C-alpha cells in the first residue's frame, strides 16, 4: 500500500545526500556562501539491498537519472530486474560496488545489524547509505563511527534502532548525516488508499465472506492501528455517517468528501453488524463503549479469529467513542 510513498522518500534522501542540500541550506542561512562539487547520478551505481515492491519502485524512479542499478535479494525476481534494467548480483557485490546503497529488506533475525562495522568496511569511501526499511538493520554505533571517521561519505535514514529516537543520538551532530522521523509513508494519498483498501478488505471478509482476504485484512488492520496511533484522530458519529452515505462504498464516500478514517470506521461498524448479526449501532443498550479507535481494529481482527466459536461467546455491540 505504501510502496510508492516510501520509494519517493528514498529518492529524496539519495538526492539530498549526494547534493548535501540540508548542509548547504543551513550554512547559507548562517551567512556562508559555501561551494560544493558533486557527482551526477548518471556516473553512479545505486545498489538495492532487497528487491521487493518498494525497491522496484525506486529502480523505476531512477531510470531517468541514468544511474547503473544493481540489486541483491534472497529470492531474486529476474523478470522484474530485466524489465527495470537492474542487474541482480550478490550482497557482497552490492556492498563493494555501489556509490549509493539503499536498504529495502525486512526486519528479521538474519538482517539484524546487516549494516555493521564489517559490511561498512566493504563499502567505497564515497558510498552513501539510505535506510527507509527498518532501524534494526543498521548498527547505529558502527554507522556513527564510519561517518565520523570519513570511512563512508554519508548516510540518510528514516528509521532508527530506538523509536521515538533519542534526540541526543550522536548521529544528529554530524554534517554528513540526514535523519527524518519515520515519515516515509506519511502521505495524504497513502492514508486515502489505505482507507479504501482496508474498507474493501473488511467488506470482502466479513460481509462477502471472501476468506482468502483474511491475511490481507489483518495486515491492513495492523497498518491502520499505526496510522491511528500517529494521527491521534477522534472519530465521527458513524451511525450518522452511515445513514448519510448509505452502504459502504469506498469510491462513493471518497467522491462526497468523506476522509479515509471515516471510511474505515463505517466499514468496520457495518461489517461487524452483519457479521455478528446485532442490529443497529448502539442497539438495545447492551453496547460496549470504545474509547480508543485502535480497540475497534483489534475487536474486528479478533472477530475473524473467533470464527467457529459459539456465537453466544462473542456478542459484540459497537458504538463510537467521542
């Protein structure tokens, strides 16, 4: 869902690093007319660690720049690589030959501190590290030492080993480091698309009984829990919203200006009503008051896991928290 947003952020970090934009902006505001010389992307090799959806979108966005693109993945997609003019190589070759190393692997035991003193030691002194994946992949102490000593040219990351990040993190004192506060997926378009897709997944599972969609739904619910937590949004009166807009129809709700959070709210309430067979919102006085929107997400997910349990064991009535 968020692959385009994250790939754009990765590109922004690459360009900002190579062109030293944050540093030059700061020094000019401080009164220094600093001169700088750069390499152009058409003379650089960009290495992608991981070649999933986000990395492939990065590769597509790099095409007009004329950079040579190499990639490593445990499960290489040779067809996609050929289409995007990407050469699949070993992990060691990515580390040794890249001018920019962009990280796109999941957080797994096997990828913990994948970027460490030893792997940094394999890189060019002119290399830049870009991380929009997961904080645990980069050993921040080793990264700091490499940046401080000039072992590599720079790094730009959006994710950290500890989040929220400790603002005393020594990385923030380095001119050749760029940090952003885990915002690569935070776009208006991503919020809207996530709302539409999650609402449709809920309807598919709970109303249309498309059980193969359960895994997708649970993933969407997890993502929405994160979005709600970050946005700290209060919910509207869904009973009024539902009656005003009729049955759940993501496209139609979007057309009339209802935001993504309202769409997911309506979908959850209406789907839960039909799935549990429990009348109107706020029903007969046996309602559960839900103060935090995240709780509805977990209740909806739990409803899926309770299939087959006697209906009397999971009576749930939904009302909105105000």
